[in-house]
C-alpha cells in the first residue's frame, strides 16, 4: 500500500544544513495499522508530511498504491490525496467558517463524490454528532471537533489514513473515546492507518510500531 | 468548475467571511472608489459641457463674429449654405430723446428676428411686470426699454422715443438678455430695437463707434467648417468668438473647482486602493490556514485560485454596482446644484463614467487585492502540520511597484494631466519612503523611553518595538490617510477663502466713468448720503500708443497683421495697484520724474513692447515719449478697476483727466441708480451687478460640491484607518489574551492598547502635518494657482485627530479582548 525507500529530508539552517530524515525505508501493507513513535523533534511530523505528499523529499521516494510521489507535481499530489488519503490532526484543522457538516462535505466534494451532504451526515451520525451538524467549530468542544475531523477523514473512504497525534489536545477520557472511534471505524472500513504519536498506549493499539530517533526509523517488535 | 457549488462556492465563502470584516472593507472601499470616479467623471464631463453651453449662452450663439463694420453678406450666405442659423445685432451708445425733450444716453441694441440663437430674451410689458418668455424681437417701428429708463425718461408704454431721426413706439420692457454681460458693457441702460429701423435713425455712419455681431448656431461640424472658411477672411477689427479656448467669466473659477475635484477624486482612489490592499492582505492572512487545510484534503492550486478569484470578482461586482449607483447619485446631485444656476438643460449621464468606474474597480482589486489572494494558492499544504510555514511574500515589493504604477496610470487617465499625476505620486512616494525611515527612528527612540516608565507604557512601547516594521508601515499608512484628509481640508479652505476674498460681500457692482474733477466731491457726498460703500476714484485720461521702439504703429482700423495703434484709458499711480503682479521690470520709485510707463502683459504683447521699449503716447493733441519699465499681470476677474497703461503722476499732470470709481448698490436700492444718473448726467454708469451675482452664485455651488467630495474623501480615509488598525489586531488580541490568561487586569490591557495606538496616532499625526503642509504648498502654488499660507490650526488638529481616531479605532477593534474569556479568544486564533 505504501512503500518508502531511502527517504532523506534536509533543510538549510543558517549557513549549514540540518538533516531531519536520514535514509528511511519501510513498507506498510493494505489494511495494516502502524504507529510511529518518538520524542518531540525526532522528525515524526516531517516524515508524516512526506508520506502524505504534503512536502517533497530531498532524496528517496514514497509510493502510495503504486504511484510514486517523486514524479508528481503539487496538484497531482493533491489529487492523489483527494482520492486516497485522509487525515486526522492533533489540532483538528477544521475550517472555522464551515459548519460541522460542511467540514465533512469538503473532501467529498474535492474528490467528486456523489451526494456529499448525505454521506457527511451519515458519518457525523456515526461519530455521535447527529445533533451538531450545523454547529461551527468554535462552538464545539475539543473532543467534538476531533470527532468531526474523524468523520471528515473517514467519510471520503480513503485507502490510507494519517493521524498526527490525534489525542494530543484532548483530556484522558475524551482521548480514550477518540482512540476507540478511530480504531473501530478503521476496522470496519479496512483503511490503512499510519499514526504518529508519542503516546505508547495509543501506539500499542497498532499492529506495527516504528520508533523514530535522530532521523532514523526502526521497527519495534 | 465543480467547486462553484457546495462548500467551495464563492458565494458561500463571501457569506461566511462577512463576519471577519475584511469583506465589508473590500466592498466598501471598491464601492467608494467607483462612487468617486463615476460621480467625478459624470460631473466633470457635464461641467465641461455646461461651461461650453454657458459660454454659448453668454454669446447668445455658438459662434459670434464681432466686427466694427457690417459683416459681409456673403458670410451669412455661406453660413446658411452650411445649414447654420444666423442673425445680426448692432450695438452702439446713443442719445434717446422723448417728446418732452428729455435726453438720456442709452445702449442701443438693434436685433433681427431669430435673436438670440442661444439663451432666452426675457421681456415684460410693464417695466417691473411679470416676465414673459419671448421668442420674438421688437417689430419695426417699436422699441423696448430697460425698466429704469421709464422713470429716467418719464415715459410709459405707447409713448414715442427718438433714436437719432427715427421715432419709435415703446411697446415692451427688456428684463434680461443672454449676452448682456458678454464682451463690452453697456454705456447707459439698454434699449432694444429692430435692425430694420437703423437706417431711419441715421446715427450709424461710416466711422461710427459701433459693434456688429453676426450670431451663428448649428451643428459643430458645420460650425467648424464655417470657422475654417471664415478665419482667413477676418480683417482688422473683426474676430470670431465661441471657438475652443474662449471661456466665460466664471470659467477660471470652475476650472479651479474641476482641478480640485480631479485631485480629490484621484486621492480618494489612492485611499480606497490602500484600504483594499490592507483589507485583502488581512483577508489572505486569515485564510492561510483554511487554504492549507483545503490543499491537504486534495484541493488543487487552480481550484483555490478559482475560488478566491471568483470571490474577488463578486466583491468587485457588488462594489461596482453600489459604487455606480452612488456615483450616479453624486453626479446627479452635483448637476442639480449647477443646472439651475447655469440655466442649461443638463445632458443625461452617459455610459462613459460607469466604464471608468468599472475599470477603476478592476484595477484597484486586480492590483491591490488580487496579489495577496493569488499567493494563497501557493501555500504549502504542510502548514497543517507546521504552522510556522508562512505565505510566500517575496513578490510583495513587485506588487507595490505594480500597484503604484496602476494607480498612476488611472490618475493620468482621469486627469489627462501627466504633471499633476507625477507630482501627486512623487509626493506620496516621498512620504512613504521618508515616513518609513522616520517611523523606524521614532520607534527606536521609544525603546529607551519605554524602559524607564510604568508597566502600561513599557508593555505598549515593547509591543510597538516587537512589531517594529509592521508598526512603522502602519504609522506611515495612518500618516498618509490623515495627511490626505488634511490636504483636502486645507485646499478646500484656501479655495473658498480665495473666492470669498475675490468677491466679498459688498463687492462693487457698478462702475462710474467720466467723473469730472469738480464733480468728485459731489459724488462722494451723494454716496455718503445714501450710505453706499464707495471705492477710491482713479484718474483716467484717454490716450493712444503711437509707436513702439521708434517704429510707428499702423493706424487703428487699417488692414494689417502687424501691431497697430492702441487706444486705452491711462491712469497714474505712485504704487503698484492691488491685484497687479509685476512679471517683468521694476516698479518706479515714489519720487521719479522720469517718463516711465507700466503695461499690462497682454497689452504689451499685442503692441510688441517689452521692458526697455520706448513708447510714443498721444494724449489729446500732444505726444510724449516714455520708457516701458515694468509689465504687469492683471487679474481681470477681480472686477476691480484695472488699467492697461499706468504712468507716474507727474507724466499726466499737464493733461485734462476724468475720474473713475466703483460702488456697491444693493439689489433693493437699484432704483437709486436713476437718482445718480439724474444728479450727474454727464457721468457714465456701467452695471456689473448681474455678472457679480452670477459669479457669486456659481462659487457657492462649487463650494457645496467640494463639501460633498470632502465627505467622500473623509469616508475613504476612515476606511484606510480602520483597515490599518485591523491589520495588526490579531497579533494584539492574541498577546492581550495571553496576558489576561496570565492574570493581567482589564485596565492594564485596555490601557496598553490605548496607549500603543495613541502613540502610533500621535506620531502619524506629526508626520501627516509635515506632509500635508508640503503637499498643500505644492498643489496650491503649482497646480491650482492659489496663494499658499501655512495652516497653523491644522498642526494641533492633525496630532489630536491622529490620537483620538487611531486610539478609538484600535480600542474598538480590540474590544472583545476584555469582554470575551481569554480561552475563547485563543481558540479563535
């Protein structure tokens, strides 16, 4: 499903160059769930950005469902994301000007799905927000906002779901419920899940675990 | 195109964003720019048409051939052949005599059917009876009189009156002629008779001092053809009026007003463009995260561009529609102000102003709003993971250059005046560049002061320091907005003051000529008896310039293109008269015994005389030689006595002279004129009251128009200030929310915000004062032809306005920092 080969990422810092990722390779099969753990600044988010095609690598390649990201320009990468990729972010990343329903409809419209409103409503019901469809993000609690984000991620039925510290901004109980929601939806949809977290409990729920340290990635057995 | 519906519909984007405030500013600013441009262009176009119409009305025709001999009949045949209407008039002074042998000098005008070709001849039957619009002229054998002639001559309707040998019956009263104020003024009250009776009078002989006018009207093409055909045939004493370049007396006043409106309109567009740029920038900043999210979810760059491009187009459309409607109203208002005064039917508003308005909106939004929005599509989607990734602003300098170029081209287009455009733009650029440097310097100074003062001040000054560049830019923007508003207030004051100074209440509206030296005291006593404001009496001697630099001039009336002898009223004076400006040479000293002469500029040009030329002057039968020692520019529009030729008093001492004065006669005392004429039958009175009241009425209308424009400018300036304050509100709100979360009191936060904006406002006010004075000087002296006087009252007002307006707007924009829990504020950001 996703294959990463010899991935490097470096950025200019002052007069020097900072190497964030130093030759990362791994492969995740369709339907698998994987957690990437590491301390702050270890390069987890940089790797996630490259895997999702949000950024370009200095060297190496990421292949999603047989499509090499290295050969795609930004618009083609965007089209690939619209078709195959979903996101759940630590800070939810909902559009403040859109209602819960419209936020969920957005990726459906971008991928050209039919009846986006019906589908968005269905997924908001699934995450328990049937009575919050017309609410704007600012009027929702953190847990509710993350549930909207989860509904948005799954509604487009992506083959690949990236989650960046999905419980990082939530309290313990709410985080627990969100974890349950993500995994249950993931199981029913058969989506490939790549999760970046420093929460070992969350990582333990995944089938595979990778540790990120000093720009290198190693699988933890 | 599928994104034009659903959550990515531009309409929904606009609807949802309305709360943010920037859209309101964008729409208002573009509407304002369009309003100003549509209103101004409609008005200026109509004003030009009106000026032309007005000049035609004063001529009573589209073109007039003035001649001191009867115009060639062939000219009328040619005009008729070209489809032009024509009519001859003949004017001359003559003595009217009644059956009871009462004599009175009158201004005779003999007209023929068709007169006037433009404007209306108003008549009544009884002297002061109801006015009947007349489409006719006195039939042969009849004569119409000016109202006051009835009492002067002690006649009534139906009585007979002799003009020369012709006996004519009085059948009507002339109340108003369209061309009463054009060209020469009448000597004595008007009588109107039929041209067919002229031969019978026997008063017009070869060599008589008469003024023939061939009036012509018709379409412009035929008139131009006629002009081209006629001009080579015009001889001495003949000239054509009404072609381009001839302006009525009020022309210069209206031209100044038009110049002011063009400058004001252009500045309003600059202000609106600035407000648009600021609002669009903040709009884009607020949308950065949303675009990153959309892109992370798969939106292509083109979709983002399309979304924001269409939204901006809609903003432009709404703004233009509102602007066109308001502009039409402004134009209509201006026209209604002037339509009645100038007595012309105003042309309908044409499409052109709306096209200019639309192009203005397009340029303002395209060059000022679109660049930051266009860059939105280039935002890296990675921003969803790393909020430190900023929008690419490498091209913003190019945007500024393009924006300035675009506004310059627009201004040039509106004004068709490259010098004016370059002057205004150069002034603005200097203010921006010098202002940025000055602002950065001031803010550096603030750090030193800030370290030694209380917490509110320290926090405020630290805030300004932290956003040093942004604060400096904001300060410059505030300064420019305040500056432009001050400039217009100053210039408007100068324009109105100057007009009022030109024609203050009590401006003399009657001239008295031919006052004999022994009548001087009696006339003064008469004025004092009736408490009439009088002016000094100027000595006057009729003389003729015979030769210039030893070259004898051709005789008056001869066919020659070379300078010819000129007859004029000479006066003497020790001092340079008020309203006269020396343009060459030097004024004589008060003890000179030299034979010197000072000439009016155009008079000198027509004679071919310059400083140093020796003139031979003939006064009566004597000739004397005098050297030209100065050339003067005379303001003929001041309506004060002015002379072509002035000499030192000893030069005219041996010659007989009469005196000349002017006085103000209120409308309600008009009948007193008859008493003056009866008491001083040898004096000649010229009535200028119609001209004075017309000019004054037009000036008051212009002042009203300027008030409206000023209001629009203040609104545009206010928008810039609001947009400027809002540009930094997010950062301030966030900082304040953090401080509140850490326990800072509301008082401290509000105090710090107030102080920070007050400092910005005060510094901007200081910069604005300097800029405004410099700009006002440039515009008044170089563009509007006005005198510059420093406007001291503006200095404290500028600073106070800066502090009060900016602090109020700042506080208002940040008000919810203290009224909303910090957590909500922080969550919204």
